[in-house]
C-alpha cells in the first residue's frame, strides 16, 4: 500500500483546502477541519481510480517518507 502526504490549509473564510504534493492537481475543499480529511480521501480515491483507468502508475510519483 502506498501512502500520500496531504497538506491542509485553512482559508480566510474557514474553508480548508487539501492538496497532495506528490499528485499535482489533486485537491479537495472542506467546510471545516472535520470535513476536509473526508473530502481529501474522496479526491485521492477518485484520482487513483483515474490513474488506474489510464494505465498510469501514481506510485512512481510518491516521495518516500523521510525524504
């Protein structure tokens, strides 16, 4: 199983943006700190399914933990 780092940033209006540094373009938006992780998991699952459907290996994009 591959893990991906996620970065959460709270906007001025309280919304929380989730981004995946190893997967440019994969983002999610949550209403608050509680919703953002769920939305991030959904966005990641959708992106990985898309990569699989295209025959692309997202694992090659992952940064090893501790790097």
